[in-house]
C-alpha cells in the first residue's frame, strides 16, 4: 500500500501557448517507488479524470501535450504540459495509487496571456536530528524588506520565522534566517530536525505589496537516521566553567568553525577558529584545542554568569552549507560548598543513550557538555571515551562531554551539588531507617511486657 506523505505546489501559473512543469515529491519507500503515479483533472462532478499516468498514455485532447516522468530513486515524479490553452485552467491532482482517490495533492492551474515563469521547487533532504541549509534567492538586493519562512497548509502559509525576530515557539533555538547577501539572497538554517518538519515551505521577501515571488521548498526528513539521539541541555554554576567538543568530518573542508549565541531569531558569533572573539566574551571563552585528524575542536567557557543561560549553536561552514545544532545552557546560583576547593569533583556517568558511541553521520552537530565547578581544572577526554568518526561525512559535527562534566538526556537536566550531600545521602538514609526500626521494636517489647504484668 501507498505510505507516508506527498508534497507539491498548490498553485501553478502558465502562459497561453506556453508550458508548465510540476513536480510531486514522495517518500521513496518500496511501496511508493513501484506504485502507479497519476495526473488527473477534477471535473464539475467532483470526479478526477486521468490525463496521464505511469501505466497509461495521455488521453484525448492531451495526447502529444503532456508527459509524466518518474524518478523513484529521488522520490519525485514530474508532469510537463505544453501548448497551454484557456480550457486547461482548473483543479488538478498529482498522486500515487491504483485509483485517483489515493494519496494526492490538489493544485490550481491558471492560464494567463502573459504569465511569468515561476522558479522550480527546491528539494531538500535531511536526517532526523540533523540540520539543513536552504538558499532563498531574492530579486531585492536592498535588504530593507522582511525575509520570511513559512509552512504551506491547506489554505494558508503559517509563519515560522522572519527577519523581524518572529519565531514560532516550536522552532525556538533551532531556526535562523541569515542577513541578505549582496545579491539579495539569504539562507534559512534549520537544525534538530523532526519527522513533522517534512512538508512544503515558502521563503522570500515581503514588502508593502505583499510577498514577492517566493521560493517553494520541499523538505523531506528521513526517519531512518544514522545520527544517534543525544542530549542538548546542560547546566552550569555561577562562577564555574564548562568545556565541550564539536565534531566534524576530518576529511571535510570548512572555511569557518564557530560557536554563536542564539537569541530572538539571530545568532551572533562568539568565537571562531580564525581567532575572533566577541568583545564582551574576551577572557572568558576560547577554543582550547583543535584536532583536525579526529575532526574536533574544544570550547571552554569560564566565569559563568546568570545571563549566559540560553541557546547556543555549534557550527561549521562549507561553501553555502552551514552545519549547526542547538545547545541550551541552564545557569544555577553558586551553592555554598564544604568540599575542599582544590579537590576535583567526582566524575558522573553520562546519561546519554547506549547509542551515543555509534558512528554519527549526516547533518548532526551538537551534543552535551558538562559543568566544571569553580577552581577545577578541565580534564581531557581519554581516547576510549570519545565518539569515533570513522565513516562520517561532511555534515557531522557533534559535541561530547569531557571528564569532570555532567551529562543529561533530552528533556532533562542534571546539576551536581557542590556540598557533598549527594555522597552522604546513601549512607545517612539507611542509618535513619535502621534507627527507626530499632525504636519501634523496643517500644513494642515494652508494651507487651507491661500487658503481661497484671496477669501475674
């Protein structure tokens, strides 16, 4: 049976006597690859009459004017209509299935005397928990118009993010619209990909007269991801330090590797591998080491402040592609400690999933870092505890926790107490329970003894 979803443009415009090309995108599952693909026109009765399909020739008046081509390996099929007539205008369906009532997308075709040619739809593929870069062309090089990214629904396009700083709550910390380049083009960076991110999108600029020829983008997120599930939340203490690694493909070529602070839809770079450090972070942050052979670089952030809490992105740039992943820092006020200031904290086992040591692949960048209490030297990661990168590709970049760090799983955080209470608790609790049991036993025996005395 046909499975998963089908995506395609909802509106087509063609010129009288001209042509249109329409692409339908589907999940390249075995069921979809070998199923019938069709293009039909909806009549006034509501029935959809087949114009052409992968199992039949064009019908009637469309013979010689329409063609359907399927590319199962890419999960797309293309319909081309030439010699457009006024009577070609109407509602069509592109779909998959043995009948014209299966999986389909409806669209409206408008035929005008002088229609402008629309840009072809972009197909972007990503992996679950990975990241993608979408290049949005624009005819406006002034840079004073609103840039937007929205997801197409049944009747409207729901705004996800814009250059005004608007970000849908479901995308907080994982989407960014970059400033425009000299050509007027800009990029949309999306990471921590989820299954529900698959769909049809529009990106472009919006002026006083509305949207200006937006670019259609189909995003397909492969659920059979090779990227392991990793924690993205970590905690620190005011005055303390933290250290983390970013991983990338050692065979890849990157113009820049960086850490940026995500806030309100923007992400200013804090530091990069070329020596840049943002003025307000000088003396507190540095890339402490870099290992090109292993494909890692380590970032250390010291003298933590409450205002350091929030989202960060670990990234690497290769041409127009930027590989990114979100990390969230939670800052707690310092707790009075009875521990020797010079003593190193106990190493806590990571709560990352067993798959954390599997080989990462496409589009992933980040993972957990840990906290190092104030005054503690940051340890290095032994060779047998870091994630291997054999077989990774250009799109891999994954931070891992170092010694002396605390790790968390997605959706949870762990903060180690500096008072040593966590070490005393396992000893004190059993002792208290034993004392209570002894007291109850003594009282019970005393009561029995008192009850026996009158009977003597």
